[in-house]
C-alpha cells in the first residue's frame, strides 16, 4: 500500500511548512488526485488517518479533490475527456490522444490552518 508512504510525505511536508509559519494548527490538507495517478483515494484517506497519529497534524482531515482526465487530440486539436479510461480515445473524433493534459496529478494544493 504505497498510499501510506504518500500520506507520510504529505504530513512531513506540511509539518515543515507549519514550522516556518510558527506552528499553527492545521485543520485540513487539500490534495488533488487524478484517476491516472495510481492512488486509491479511499486508501489514502485511511492511511492519512493512521499516519497522523502522534504528529502535529493529528486531528486534521485530508480533503481530496478529484481531477478528471483530459486528453489533447492532435487530430482535432481539442482537449476533451476521453471516451473511457480503457480506450483513451478522443470523444469528438475517435483518434488516440497526443498527450494526457490532466488526470495524472497528485499534488498538495493547500493547507487549511486555524486562525
């Protein structure tokens, strides 16, 4: 379960940032997760809860924003959602995409702190 190592990395990064800010209480960590990131959101939520115990983030929550997959089609020059994640073809013209534009991300978006 690599979600535990991801949760630990998120906590470590947040704690470093908190120390620079004078150690405010973190209410939530906001992350963006795409379906092509290889991360299982429910597993990450569980791992985060376990990994927070005994840290500066104990009692905080993990807020996950789901990022949809978008592909850029070089044939019709559009960024669209694919027909399906299994075929990854353009939903407009049916051609394979030139590249994935969105949906692979796993990024820390924000720390929500108590004032």
